[in-house]
């Protein structure tokens, strides 16, 4: 027990030093690892120390109880009693035939196999008498060697053995050595029951096992192997606890440290950061949720920037439309009166008329520009009501038939497009703008504009495709920005209004364009 207590004290001291080192280590992970290691050690040591103490005590007591000192003496006495019985039986025969001649018939009467007598004369041992019940018994009696005779000379002894016969059978045999003075030795043998041989073998095996256990007990108790094994088990449990706590703390703290660093970068305004995690548990879900949140923040910031930009443009558009419209009306009225008062005899009448026509065209262009600014500034919030989207598409397409000369406007409307909630007026405005742009972008009179609808799950995809010159990648990046236009004199507000209408309907808009192959607007609402 002393070695157990000594090792337990050493283990606890080393663990305390290790925990103190981790606690004062200048990292957050170390203190978390201290708590986790202490918790693991608490669950490992508190139940294991008393359990191993009780188990070691019970094991030692059990060994003491099993190896009773009297048991060895009892087994030895049983073996000696068996041998004594065989020897007494042989000695009774020798005394009975002393002075008489031993014959095979006498041996068969006493149920002996052979009777052999040796006598030592002048340091030489000679066989002076050999009587057997038959020749086989005689050979059996002489089957030992001279070394065994020399070893048994002068000692009373007996031995049991099982002898194999030529026919594959075996017989149990007892051989008894009986000294008759210092110079004479008698050997008699007879058959015994196989159960006696088996009993003798079991006793011998039991004595060998008992002696082995006695040696183990002596070694275990002297060297305190049981208590040392208990201390080693506690040491292994502590090492496993420390290693497990370290691995688990790293697995938990590393993603958390990444999240902390990423959070600091997000606080500094960097929304492009992404945390990484190799695990596939709740920590991975936390990291994925953080990355999803950053993505939502990034999208929200982009939408906020766009919203603020559109709000600023709407305010600018409102003021510009107001400032343009105010002088347009008196200018047009004044121009009309001047034309009425012109003298028909003026020689330069045609030149004046051309000037007036140019002025009127520019005024019309300014009025159209003012109307675009006004529409952009006062675009109302969408009022979604159930309606037939295909019907609106057909009516709008029919209005533009023939406007572009020979340019064809084809519709490919899916019949499974169900009634959906949408703002009818805003969708018409969206279609007007996109169809008008497609007509203006068509290269040849034989071009075709295709308007199609397709159902995609719970939403509808509306596509307006033309066969115009297409747009460059640089144009595609800025196509929905205010004040960007590919047309000369355009205000650059039409597609901005289109995108806003789509977003008001909770949808998305994408543009596909290739040089020389045309442009397609894909709207999913």
C-alpha cells in the first residue's frame, strides 16, 4: 500500500504543476484547457482511486484466503498415504515369502507381476533372483536402467506409472523398492487401477499449481505488485485525461479563436472575412452560421448602399424634373406666340421655321427627360394583387407590334403559370421599358424579340431577349446603376427602375449578353 500512496502523491504533484503551467501560460486556450483538464481528471481520479484501492485490497485478501498453508501439507499427506499403502502391501508379500522360494504361481496368487532381488558383493551389484508370472512381466520388471537401481538402492520407495503395450492399450503399474539390509534390494511390481494413477496425477498437478500460486503470492506481496499496478492504472487514466482534454480543447478553442479574429475584422468593417472549421459537429454549425451571418450582413450592406444611392438619385431626379419643367411651359408658350406673329413676307421664313422646329424638338426631349426623372422619383411601393401575368405580357406585346417596323415581337407563354400576386401597373412599366430597349437595340428590321414565361417551383421566370449587338462585360457590371445609359441622350434611369420593380416583388433580375448574339433579361418573381 505504501508504494500506491507514494505514486499517488507523485502523480497529483505532477498534475498540479502541469495545471499551474497551463494557467499562467499567456493564451486564452490554456485556461480553457486547464478547466477542461481539471474536469476530466476529476471524473477520472475521484471514482478510480477508491475503486482501485478496494480492488487491490480485495485481491490481496483473496490471495491470502486461497493459499492456505495447511492445504499443501494435506496434499502431501495424501500422496504419502497412497505410497505408504502400496509399499505396505509389497512389504507384506516380502515378509510372507521370506525363507520360501518364490514361484510364478505364488506371484499370481498374491496378484504380483514380478519379484526381483539384487545383492551387492564386493562393490558389484548382481541380480540373484528374478521371478515373474510370465515373460512379459519379467521384461516389465527389468525395463528400468542401472541409474534408477543405483538411485533407489538402500531407500524404500514406490512409483506409479502407465505403460503402453504393443496392441495400443496401456496398463497401470506400481513398482515398489524395498531394501533388505545394506547389501540387498528387492523390487516387486503389480497392476493397479487406472483411477489410482489418475488420482495421483491430479494430486501432483494440484501441488504444482499450488506451488506456482505460492510463488506468485510471495512475489506480489513482497514487491507490492498489486498496489503498483493500481498506481500504474491511475497514471494511465491521468495521461489519457490530459491528452483527451488537450485534443478536445484544441478542437473547440481553435474555431472559437478564428471566430473571435473574424468578429474583430467584421467590427472593423471587413465583411469579406470567412471563418474555417474542419470539424463536422456543433462547432462546424456555429462557424457556418457565422459565415452565413457575415454573408447576410454583406448583402444587407450592399442593398443599403444601393437603397441610399437610389434615394439620393430620386431626390436629385425630383429637383431636376422640377427645375426643368418650370421654364419649359413658358418657353413653349412664348415660342408659339412668336410663330403666330411672324410676317409671312419675311424672306427667311424657311430658315426661321427650321430653327423653330429644332427648338421644339429639343424642348420635347427636355420634357421627356423631365418625365423620366419624375417617374423615377415618384415610383410608388408595389401593391401586389393576384392576376394573370401572361395576360399582361400579351397586352403589352400587342401594343408594341408594328412600332419597330418589321421587327417581330413573339411570345412563348407557359400555360401552367398560375395566377400570382403582382403590381399590374409596375409590371407593365417594366415590360414597356425592356421592350422599348430591345426595339432600339435590334440591328436589322428582320430581328425578333422573344418574351417567354416559365414556371420554376413556386416562382415564374420572365425572359425578354433581343437580337441586338450585345453588351460588353464592363457594361454589364454597371447596367443597373443610375445615370448609366448606352443610348445617346438617355438619362440612365430605365433599368434602375426595372430592378427596383423586381426587388419590390421580392424577385431577382439577371442579364445574359454576348457580343453579336443579343441580350436577355431573366426576371424571377
